[in-house]
């Protein structure tokens, strides 16, 4: 446990050092936009944002990527899996570059994916959402109806979807908190050399 505490302490110190001399004014509009998206998705989780236009093709790409698994469980799960892994992968890449505000952005992006997935999950039983597919030809199937049916959880889809949306909202709060902390550090150290 001590080594984890040391690692977190080193990352926090590095993030604080990273803030020295950074332009906080360019990041405030991005933070405000993310806050707007956070409020919008908390109030109306089915709302369309620019993230929706990014997340949907990634989701469909996940189905194409997992096509080799056949039409079963992993093919259905592949869309959501890639949708959730992509912002995490981007955050790891930005961590390697020491771009902490970029990491906060990726965490917010992950939040939009969790909320969108929660909306999709909750729709599994009633199937009222309009669906699209990158794989032409056959009928369009509802991923989460298939997944929940396989797992015996179809009747619980609304509750699981609600929990997933709330997890997404908490992740957005974490992203906004990190972003705000970084901006405040940038303002406080604006005269310092990077």
C-alpha cells in the first residue's frame, strides 16, 4: 500500500510541476465545454453531443474488429469494449507525454461513453432507440439485448443502465475536478518557468 501512495504522490507532484508556465486561458473554454457536456448528460443522458459523433463510429468499429469472433457474445460486446478502451488508451498515451489536462479530457470522454452505454443498456428490453450498423446486409440487432439475454439479465437492463449512467456522471465529476485543479495550479504558477 505504501508504494501505491508513493506512486500517487509522485504523479501529483509531477502534475503540479507540469502546470508551471502552462497557458490556463486556452484550457478554460475546454473545461467549460466539458462542464456543459457533463450537465447535459446528467439531465438528459440521451442528448447528442460532439462526443456522440465520435463515440458511435468507434463503437461500430469495435464490432468490425471483433467480427472474427462470429456473431456471438464477443462480437456484440466488441462495440462497447472498444468505445470504453479508446479514451483509456488515449489517456495512457497522454500520460506518457505528461499532458495532464489531456488526461482530464480523456476521462471526460470516457464519461460520455459510460453514459451513452448506460442509455443503450437501459433500452435493451424495450428497444426503442434508433440503431445503426457498420455491417450492411443483415438485420440490425441490439447489442445489449443480446448480451443481457445471454447473461440472464434482460429484466435488469434499466437498473444496470441507470448505474452505468451514474458511474459516467461520477467519472465526469472526477475529470472536471482534475481539470479545475490543473487550471488553478496553472494560474498560481503562471509566472514560473516550465
